[in-house]
C-alpha cells in the first residue's frame, strides 16, 4: 500500500464483514473509467487530500505513486471488474464493478496475472487524516463528469474528472462502521 516511513496509515473501515456498510462507493461511469485507466496505467489508487489546489476532487494515481503514511486514513477498497460494468443497482457481481458496498466479490484476482482467476481489481481509497475529521460522518461516492480534471490525476487527459458525491451515513451505517 506504499506506506511512508514514520507511521502506518489508519484504516477507517471499509465494508463490514457482512458487507452491509462502507464509507466509499463508485458509480457505473466511474467504474468504467477506472477499468480503462487501469489498462493504461496499471494498478490505481485514490487520494482525497482536500488541499488548496485540487479542492475536493479525488485524485487518481498509479498505485504507489503517492506515498501513504500516518497522515492518511484508508476509507476502503473499491472492487472494479475488468469491464467496469455495474449490476444490481450499484452492487456488482462477477461481471460488474462493485459488490456488497465496495467489497471485493471475487477476491480481486485478475485473469492473466499471477494467482488471478477472477475478473476484477481493487482500487484503495485514502483521505488525509485532517480531512477525514470533517468527513467521517459521510458516505462518499466517486463519480465522473465531463470537464478538465487536476493535472496530476490520471483521468485528466480523458476530458473528464472524478468528483465526490456525499451524503450523511445512516445511524445503522455509523454503528456498523464504528
């Protein structure tokens, strides 16, 4: 996960063991774009920094290009199918993108890769610890819209940008994630 020297990142909890709650999810459009970007750039990761230049846009990097450390919180892992399709109203089966609120449906194994027999991959989502203090009561959905993105995020040349859509966690989700 590219942990930086000097501290381990915090895991804020992805889906529960039952898959009933998660802090982060993605839309079908975002899943499709991630599948294309992975073919171009390899394994990917998101980081939501909240800095002055990128605002509240999630930044997508090749996994390991941004060092993660004790100033970061792991929000969860997004399971994405190689084809990026979504089924069951956002939940994704073997041919889809997200399963059980972001849990990996097939273990994240990718065909053709060592040990791979499934049809998908995992994209970890990180946030700066300071930003997480403001967002810890929210569920975040990563979406994609037309427009110019941040220069360092891998989708920038595609003419689209990732955005965050947020809502408050329900009482049940908050309890499950605590």
